[in-house]
C-alpha cells in the first residue's frame, strides 16, 4: 500500500483532514489531504481528488486537524537537539470518533461512527484479506488448468472431480472452432431497379446459434452464386 499526503501549511488554526482510499482489489492506495480555510479551500471534503492510478478514490472520513505553524516547528527542532524523531504535523488521536460511509455497491451507503484505532485495524485486515483472496484465486486458476488438461486421460477422474467440486471449479473446456455451412434460399429483386442480389446476400445473411454454449465470434459470407 502506498500513502500520499498533500499538506498546505499556514498561520491558521482551522484545518480539515480528508482521508480517501482507492480500490483495494486494484490499487489499495490511502490518501490524506489536509487543507485550511485560510487559502480558500472548503471546510468539508475536497472535490476532484484523483489517485495516481487514475481512479477516483472513496472518501472515508472528514475530521478536524491541528497543524503546527512552520516557525514553531523550526524552533522546536532547533531547541531539542537530543530527539532525533520528527514531531508529526497532525495530532494523532487513536480514540477520536470518526463518522464514515460504508459503501454497498450501487445501493445507498450506510453511515457508521467508530474510533480511529478500530477503523485502522479494519482497513489493515481488509487489505490483508484482499491480498489473500487474490493469491487463492491465482492458485485455484492454476489447479483448474491442471485438472482441465489431465481429466480426459486420467485413470482417477473421480478424485479430480472431487477436487474440482471442493474448489467450485467447473469441469469445462473452451474450444476454438470453425465450421462451413452450405445455405440455400430465395430472394425477391426488383427487375426495374438496378439490384445486385449477391450484394444483398452478402450484406444481410448472418449466422446465429440457439445454443447458449455456442458463441458466434465472427461470420463471413463467401461464394454467393445463383442456383439453377
């Protein structure tokens, strides 16, 4: 997970921190943006936030923040020469209550309130679960390929079938095919108007399937001729 932070500093006590998260299955980026009313930013969420991956992240929380002015921080760093750590620019309170949205796909979101520490653990567990699921899906796909290649010639198809059922793997195989169809029919043309019946057949004849397992990817009409 990568973290990005955009902090605008100034001599003001009114700050707002907005926390965003990108798609955990594709990007898993956490973005924190802290802004001040002094520079013309709204007190609510910041609009038009774009993740480095190009997606629009989801807003997790909006909460007040405290920024130590630059001159005060420099004075603290100059005075305290024994402490090698840098003081955080934003006060961190793990027990702070935050109201956030629970996204439910295309349905209306729900709102919940919880402590920062609990939300952090939920995000951490969600990221770990996402990585685990992705790894398991990759392994299941590998097992599917092995079973598909070995099933037809296997002496123990019952065992392979049991493994496939346990992992919810369909015992199917996709085959690329081509077929030649001889089609005959009739067409009515106007003798007065200039009409090329071959062009009419080329432009209007197509192939379809009534079987849902057969997918027609491409159709090409060849060798149209008049039958005698």
